[in-house]
């Protein structure tokens, strides 16, 4: 079973001490001061200068970047500024394998020439970036319709071309823009700019769309995708790697899900490499890894690589592999400033909405989880578990997109709530996060929006961060290092309240009470409801996998060890319940089910509850706890 327990080791190790000088500000939200120039006015000025309807220009930027500048840092695929203009240096190769000569990588150069500015200015000055985007959009419109009409609906083909996609993803982008025009939008950007798009219905004129000469829909008959997505299908390798040994193969196991195994989770990953490189890796049977879907950063293109009925090796935990769908997103945990793009978020949300409906998966953060929320299969494996998509994945926004809502109808903060949902404002929540090189030298990453709150050992800004017995067995505190999840509660996660102090909330977290700043004036939680469990005896063990007892396996199937994690729940502690399941194990040892009992589900009598233990989920035996 080692093959099924293989995990890719996170590139960032864990530091053992809090970096000097940052402990006093941990967990406190920081709001960036607005720049001298008001971005809303920049859109007004650029729209007037280049004769682009202002609402169209605003909606295009919102669909690309939600009006964020990201401090002049590029996206994963080299997009800069509020208009997401793409630039790659001459001779460079983009993270997704495209040469700099590819037209999709040089929209920033084109825009700079149109307004007589330098590429550097468009990369670093939001106002110039907006001007360049407006000029480029106007040029597209002139070529397609012969002018720059005041009628908003006439701009649909130019908006589609602005996406940079050569296929029907361009139309998906244009539809998103016109949806934003209809509904309107408002938010404060990561750098403190208050932006708004006035709502108003508009009928898009698609008559000139044929002039774009978009490639025929690439959607393959084999893909499992919603009608709104034209997914590619490129099967991951399922091939024997040793002619004489059928137990050596890659990169997934065939199954008959959900007939034999219920699909209960969607696991969100990032690739830590380019889109094309990821697909190439999954096509190599010796790589011992794959996922059901891969999504490109630049335009949200989706490629399915494993059928949902089958079990790819993606989560680093065989129980979660067997019961989940994995989705990889082109991006990098440690490069949060290079941001996950809005087209990626939206297409991923469309896909997840389809999957949750198809497999009856609850739409909440107990079932739509990050790879960083998957438990280790045992104590030793916990520290090696992955940390993607990381602290800079905007869980609040993503879940709103999946639900088709905005702001998640935030209920009033309550000091009496017995359970809370973590809900920091991503745009203003900027806790310190650090990274360390191979020589142990650590530096702070640029302040940026994050989806978690730090937990302290006491309700005080001077208290140490909560420790973690698996990550820090020597008893030291957790750190600010990006890969250290030991004291982080993530947006959308639900916890039982342990105690309250003025301005502070304490939650049960990994066997201890974790404290964070939370009040009616500065809320980072919402009241929540649901079942909780508490130990029947002095303590209850926790597990990373819900496997049957040894006696329940047929003779031809090796029994799997049920290894307890390092965390014990003590009497009086409460943990929120994600779901319930009967013990089961999917035995898959050979590529073709040629061994006796191979590709068989073993079901036990033991009932388990999946709980929100800490940053990660875990299982407890129903017989060990009381449900309330």
C-alpha cells in the first residue's frame, strides 16, 4: 500500500520558532491605505479617452482581476494589473510552456504601443494599465465593427477577443462580463480602492462574433463537465511500468464510483508548476500521481484527465483518494502575489457546482476542501502532507461563486454562538507570512489578502501561536512560515466555541483551545449550526482513514492498519461534525484486477464521524464519542 500513500513533499519546510518582530501583529487584519489616485476615476478617464463604454471597461476588468492591481506582480501566466495584460520577456518561456512570441503572451506590449507608454509603466502603474487595456479593447472593437459605438451590447465580440482565448472560452469570458453588467458589483480592492459597477441589463449583440474565427469547441464526448464549459479530455496514464509485475503501474486505479464508493469530497489543489507541465506529468505512468481535472490560470481552460468513476492518486491519503474528486489549478503556494485568476476561479466554480449536484456533495467547506485540509494517514505522515492551495486561495469568494451568491448573506456576529464559521475579509485580512530558503534564512512575504486567522495559546497579542503535536513534537509554537498550518483556521471552516473573552473567541482545535481576535466591531466569524461530538470517556482517538477492523477483511485481502493520529480529544471538548460514514477500504493492487479479491470494497461495521479537527479533517469512531 505504499504506492497509495505516496505524497509529494511540500517544498517549504517548517521553521521551529516564530520569526522575530512579527509576533505582536499576528492575526490582526491590516487594511492597505488607498493610493493617491482613485482607481474608479482612472476607469472613467480611460473610458472617455478611448471611447469605450465605462461600464464595459469596468466589467472586463472585474472579470479579469476583480479590479486588483496586485502590487505590480504578475499572475501565474504573466498577466499584470487591473486589466490583466500579459507580458513575457523576449526569449522567455511562460509557466504554461508558451514561447514569448505567442500572441496571447504579449497583450501588454501591444497596449503600451497603442498609448505611447513603456511596458514597465503598464506593469507598475494601475492607471496606465487601465489606459492600455481600454486602448486595446477599443482597437479590437474597431477591427470587428468599424467603430467604437456607445451601445454596450455591441462590444460583446471585442470583449470575447480581450480574453486572449482562441476557442469558446472566449465566449464564456464575454458571458461573464455581460453577467457582471447585469448584476453589478462592488468591493474594496486589496490595496484599499473602493470600486463599483452599476447594475443594468444589456442585451449582447453577438452578430460579429463569427469574425473572431474561434476554434471549434474542443469539448470531447468523454468529458464530465457542465454545458457551460468546453472541457478538453487528455487521459492520464494508466499503464504498467514493469512488464513482469502488474502491481507496478500508474497513475490511478479503475473503479465504479459512485456505485462502489461514494464520492463525498472535492479536493482543491494547485499544481506548483505550469499547466502543460502538469498534464505531461500525469501522462507519465512513472510519475505516480494524477488528478481528475487540471485548470489553466490564463483563461480557466479545463482538461479532464481521469474519469470520475476512477481513483487517481492525488490526495496523499488513500481514504480521501477513494472518496473524492481532485481538481488541480495552475499556481504556486508560495507566490501568492502572483494570484489565482478570476477566469480560473469562475470555471473551477462552474465545475464544482456540476460535480456537487451530480454526486450529491454538500456545498460547504467540510466537503469542498483544500489539499491542505486532508489529514495524514497516520502521525508520521501528517507532517509531510501538502499545503496547497495555501493561504492565498480566496475561499470566501470561491464558495460564493459555487453557490451563485455574493457575500454569503452574512448573518450578524453573535457573542452567544456555540459554533462559528471562520470568515475573515480576504481583502483586508493580511496576516504576516514568511518563507525560508534551503539555508534556513527566512523573510516575510509581501502583505496580501489571506483566507485564514492565526490561533494563539491564550487571549493575548503577546501569547505564542498554538502548537501542534505532529508538526512540532518538541512542544514549540507554530510559526508564520507559509507551510506551517499548525495554528491556522481557514475561511469557511466550522468550529465549536470553547470560551469567550472581551475581543477574543476561543475554539476547540486539535485537542486545545485556540484564541483569535473576534468581536462585533471587528468580526472574523459568523454564527454556525450543526452537530458536534465530545468524548464518552476521558479521551477519544482520532484517525486519518476510516478503515474496517482487522477481523473484517476477507482472507485474500490484506488487512489495513488503523493508526491513530497524534491528536486526542479530551472529555468536555467539542468538535463540529462534517459527516458520517461506515468503515470501508478499497483494495486495488494490480492494474487489471488479476489478484484474488482485487478491486473490491471491504465494508466494516464501525461507524465513523468526520470532524473538523484543526486545519485538517479527521475521523473519530462513533462508539468513542457522544453526538449532539
